[in-house]
C-alpha cells in the first residue's frame, strides 16, 4: 500500500463544489446531531449573506466557505471552528457585523471570525509590508485562539487549489506568500499534509514547467522501481511477522517541492535525489517502535550516524518518530520511519490532531502539541513588541520558522530547543531577556567557552552573568534567534538614547557657558516654554536631539536665552555672540562621539567637532580638509579639547615606503609592539619590483607615543620614508 501527498496536479482546474448535506453526513461520524445542525445553520446564514456574490471562477461565493469547512472536517475539527470557517468572510465582504454574528452564534464564533477577518482588512503601502503586517495580525489572533490560524490555513489551502482562475501575476504573488509564510507556519504547527500541499501547489504556480518536468520524470522512474519497492516491503513485512509484530508498512513518496529544493540547494541531479527508497512503519505502541527498529537493523545494516530518536526528544512542533537509514540491496540506501498510529496522525495533522477545545474543562498538558504551539505564539508576540517595525519582525520570524533545531540541557537537566547554529547568547536570551542582557561568559559541558561558540545537541550550557553587564553590539554578528537579536537591539537603542541625552545636556551646558550662562540657573519654566515653541516632547527629547546631531547645541542655547529674555522684559533682541568654550573629550563618550577615519585624530592634535545627523559629534583634526570645508557652517562646528589624562588607544594611519626584504612585516610588527603600540590593520601595495608601500593603522595613546613608534620604525635600515597619513 502506498501513501501519496494529496497534491492537486492541476492547480488551474476548479474542484467540483461539495454540498452541505455531504459535509453534514461526514460530520455526523464525530460530532453530535446538535453540533451538526449548528454547522448547517452557519452554512445557510453564510449562503444568505453572500447571496449575489460569485467567485472569479463563476461559482456562487458560498462554495468557498463550504470547501474551507470541509478541509477542517477532514482534520476532525470542533463545531465552533467549522462554523467560523462557514462565516469567515461575512464580516469582510457583507453587511453583517461582529455583534450580529455574536447574537446568532455566540461570542466565541464571532471572535474567531473577527480574528480571521483582521488579517486582511488593512490597506498596505507595499507587498513586503503587506505580508509582514498580515503576519503580525495573525500572531495576535493566534494568541487569543489558535483555531484562528487553522481556519486561515484552510482558507489559504482552498484558495491555492483554485488559483488557476487568477491572473498570472497575482497567482505568482499569492504562491510566493504561501511558500514564504503559510507553509512554514503549517510546518511549525506540525501539519505535514497541509504543508506538503501548500509547497507543491505553490511550486506549480511559481514554476509550472519545472514542476511538470520533475513530475513526469518521477512517474517514469517510479514505474521502473515498482518491483524493487515491492521486494523490500515484503522483506520488511516478513521479518516483522516472524517476530510477531503487527505493523503497517507504507512506501513513502517524496513530494515535488522537496525534490526541487534538494536539487537546487545540493546541486544534485534528479537521479541522485531519487536514488533511495523510503518506508514508514506504523505500529500500536512506543515499546513496539523500538522492537521493530531492532528487527529492521537485523534485516539490513544501518548507516552509522543516521539514527535519530524523535520519540524521546520530540521536535518543537510535537513531531515524534524513529528515523534510521539502512544499506539496502546493492548499497542503495533505505530510509525508514517508525512511529505509532497516534504519532502518524500527529505528524500529518499536527496541532489539529490533538484538538483540546472539545471540552472547556480539558487543559492542555505541559508537553502537548497545543502547549508547544501556544509557547511559540507567546514568543512571537514578545518579539513583535521589541522589533522596530513590521519588516524587521517578519525577517526575525522567518528565521525562527525553520525546523532545524539543536537540543541542549540547562544545568538542572531541563531540555531547551534552539535553532541550528545557536550560541550561548541565544540560549541566555531564550531563558530570560535579563539573563541575556547581563551574560558575560558561559560553560559548555563544564568548560569555559566563547559566547560565540555554536551549540551542539546534547551539550549542557551554563551562562555566567554579572550585575550591571550590558550586551555587546558584536553579538549581533553571531546570534541566530530573533529573541536574542531583538533583545540586543532593544537594549542598545535604549543605551544609545540614554547616552544621547547625557551628551546633549553637556553640549547645551557648554554652549550656554560660552554666553556666560549656566543651565542650572535657568528656571524650568523657560525650558518648558522652549519645549512648547519647538514642538518637542520633553526637555530630555531636546537633549537627545542635540546629542544625535539633529539639533545644534549653540543655536538651541541662543533660542533658550532669547525666550527667557523675551518673557522677562519683552526685549527680543539677540545678545551679541561671545567666545565659545570648548567641550572636553575623554575618549569614553560612547556611541555619540566618533573619531573621523579621514584624519585619525589622537590626543595632542588640535581638534574640532562636526555635528552629524544620527552620529552625534565627529572629531576631526583642525587642519583636516573635511573640517575646513564644513567650517563655513558654524552652527555645525563644536570647539573641542582633549582631557589631560586619557587612558585608551586611538587609531592612527602611517604610510611607510620600504625596500623589499623577506620577513620585513615581522620586523615592523616587532618594532610597533616594542613601543607598546598595537597593529589594527596592515595593507601592502607594490610600487616597483624593489620598493613596497605599507599602510599601517596603529593604536597609540598620544602624539608623543606616535612619535616614539615612528622613530623606532624609521630606525629599520630598509625603511626609506615614513609619514603620518591623512586622507
């Protein structure tokens, strides 16, 4: 017996419409007569509401909600879900209100219908944003009642089956959206059958010629392999019968999109992809699963390293099964999956297989599929709150939707599931945002390890935290979970804002000091008046804008003094400009003071600050051509001076002309290190066969330190010329 995915080979062909009587008959197998009548009543209500409306194919519109309800009935969904499926478009497309539905069918059904309607109600500026906003609303709806997503998936599935009536451009857009968003959601919720059909229908609409060619090749190849498949299945069945096991052996077919993806990603031919046999063995108990595994391993030799036990450690979406690969006849690999009937149902229908809404008293168990799905939804919502915008949110979520995962242990022995490639920082944020923000080191299997080390399944991870520690921006280069990435960005944005406020206040104080004024002496009412007159949100907002370079400190100071004088005595004349005092640079100002890469200023240089939008103050040397050009805009220039005691290194670039010699780079490095300098960057260009020009970026503390480094380099016999480079 073979099992095929329920793929419609011709997405352009419109399915024959079912009838409410046929649906009611199938529902009577698992619903009470009263519940079947409620679904019937919802159908007649929808039929009346949509009267006069037709689908693009020409059929009455009510055939669509009936088909959606039929899809859900195949999963044995509850009556409320089926009623919501019948009514899912009435709020959107007819004059019926949510309150009207509530009066007719109850609050729960009205909420479900409203949840589905919200996903498509708002108009969007761009297609990318439309997907993102839809996804956010879907996440919100899922949090209230996960059945909303199941109705939406069934709605999308019927639309995909009848996509042939759409214009080609719209067909491709809907197919792409299905492949990028809805298929991964079905995968995450463990709904294998729906995911497979989404992928194959989407593939047929996106690349019809490729799909037809692959399908034809599979059909031809499968015909050639029938005899071998029957022989292997008989061998497995005979082996199990001899051991006294009752099992159902099913030959598995790979679906089109899976084959296409493997061909494209692994750059393999169809023959290489199809050169294996796959079987599923379905038994009655977990104990029998492991006994059957022993049987097949005695029949054919197992391939080392290919055994996976998803029964002991299920996947995130609740999937459970034993996977093994065997050496078959002539060395051809045979993939085997062993699972119970319950696991088979769970693998195909996922969250819908363990439906828990049938009784209000019934609570989901801790490890049930429903609890896992709800936990994932809560994570989505937390991400949504922290993400800057909808496009950033969907980018994060798409990464989290991929099913490849690693399982690691906490020090207490709890299992944590993380995406493949996750690090200790991802682990820390998955435990709690505060732990992620304050982590400084980690132990993997009780040994100290870098925070950037990729975690492997089975490792025990312990995070070391320190109060007051802060996330490092460099973590963004190696974290893979959206929760970690959004947590780090959220903290850095907050930190940047705090620094901007502090810096802006300092800059305003300096600007006022140049006018012989003191910010502490200016009454709050004048600052409030400044906030009102400039339409800012608060005084901190003014400081932040100054620190970020979006408002000029000197002009703001003049504005403040002018306002005070106007209020005091009505005199609106500006005071005469006075000498501007310089702001002291300590080198520890953080994000909002940056050192220019064109002239590499270091302590001892005469410096000047240029106010830059969103970069705060950029420090330049006074004789740098960039600072000279911008001096014509005095409102952007900030006088600066160095603090007396600065204990940090600053980058500076040197240009060295040197005779070519073997090992000369090593000699240069030794001289720089000997003078307590640190090489940050080195590049070599050949001017002629005998002379090389070396550009060296070195970390030094001051001009005196730089002079010492240059003197030591100049004493190398091969050095012809050394200069400090300015671009």
